[in-house]
């Protein structure tokens, strides 16, 4: 199925311009589709997926519980995405809630609190265990160190690999992976890959959704990403699309068209 979409997807990205990194994998058949899959891109907020994995790994190891609470400090507050920057310092949040905010609202303050909690090496270890061999994690978000060691970078194939580990329960534990996928499915940023898909809910209350998408977006100036696991009927496909060089709305439009192609290709098989 994926191979039959290559020409259309390649044409869409070439016509749009900019640089694209794409890696799709059908988790049932192992079939893949790739375009510049090993090219490194500035990670933006898709790096929050392996950060979440690192938090769940440390919790599984007994270093803390996801229901433990952390107090919001004035020095934690950073700008960009998220609501915590507008909250009162001294307010306590569970680690689970902070991870949820980090993923579904892309909250930068929550993200930096999680980086402080687990540390850089734990995040790098989560990336290594999920075969993110060409990606790098160095820094917190919205904070520029005096001596920048390097930029957080990912490739489309590496993000696809990480998502495959989550979707197949092959990192930490099955239960941990299930909980992380549930958080990703609650994503509130849906303006890219799933934007043109039909209403997932059927006409009758309680019907199985037509599709679900467990995803994470990332954006800074002329950097637009969307990565996730698309569930259609009995099919599960990891989709990683990274873009550099286009305005966000233009890149998002291409991603939506690609998502629509994948959905209609698989929904006919479902």
C-alpha cells in the first residue's frame, strides 16, 4: 500500500519546495515509505516524545511515581506553547499531568520541568534504546545556554523507530507504552496530518472510531513537523513528516494532503 503512494507524495513535496524528511511504516507488514529519512532536522517539539519515554522509564525503575507532585517554580516559567507559564508559582502538579501537558498542549514549561526531573542522560538513553541513532538531545526548550553544546535534532526514520517501539510495546513495558499512546491520542494539535480526514466518529453513538491518531507536532520559524501512529481499522502506520523552509500553514497543508492519501488508501482495505 505505501509503495503505491510514493509517486504522489514525492510530487506533493517537490512542488511545495523546502526540505522534507519522511518515513512511514506499516506495523503489520513492515512495508516502509521514505524520502530523505536520514536527514537531520531541528527537532522542535517532537523531541517531547522521547522525553515522555524517559519519564515513564524512570517511573518504571522506581525513581518516582507518576502521581508524585512537583511544585511550579518561578524559574521554571518559559514562553512559547503551553498554559503553565500563566499559572501561579507554588502550584503543584502530578508528574503524569505535566507529561500530559507537555504532549497534548506542547507545554514548554512542563517540558523543562520533566528534563530537570530525569536529566539529559536519561533522555539520551531513551533515544538509544529505541534506535534513534542519528538524532541528538542537548538542551531545554526556550532556553539558550551560554555555551550551546548543540541543537536538538531528529530524523524522520528515528522518530518512526521511536513510535514503532511505543506502538509495539517494546520499550519499558507494555503497560507503559499503552499509557504513552493514550496520551498521544489526546493530542490537541490536529492541524497537519489528520486535518483533512473525515469525522472519526460514526453516526451511531458508541461506534468504533473510523481512525485514531497518536501524534506530536513541532513548530518554530519555518520548521514544521508532525509525527504519530495512525490507526485505521485493523491497520497501524507510523507517520513521520519533517519540514524545513516553508511557512507553517504551507507545510501543514502538504501534510494534510499526505495524511488524506494514506487514510483513503488504507480505509479501502479496512
